[in-house]
C-alpha cells in the first residue's frame, strides 16, 4: 500500500485475520506502530510482534520502503510597512 505521510506521530494498525474466517471474526493478532518507525531512508525489514487480547500471538515479517520528498516552502514575504 502507498501512504502519503504528513504526520509521523500517527499510527498504523496491522491486523492479521484467519483467511477463511473459520476460527473467528476477530483478528488473530494485531500491532499498532507509529509511522515514524518506518521513516528510515531505504526502508525497513523487521519482525513485528502481534498481540491478541494483550497476549503475544506470533510475529510477522514486515517490509517497508520510505521515499522522503523535499517539500518546497514558500519564501517568507516581509510585512508591508504602513505609510503614515
């Protein structure tokens, strides 16, 4: 998935579910991770611990890519001086 990240403090919720929903309709496990975790030039390849109802439920291998873009800033214009 591609995301345009504006605020690195936001979190991404990763949920793993039973493929056929045979076991349950709830996720098998989940993790919440701040987007700043992924903001590493060149990306990351990490094992992420999943939890189910507060207990460890396994790990997933998660690979991400990060492509920072330069944001052009508008020049700051001086305030007009009032003529008296």
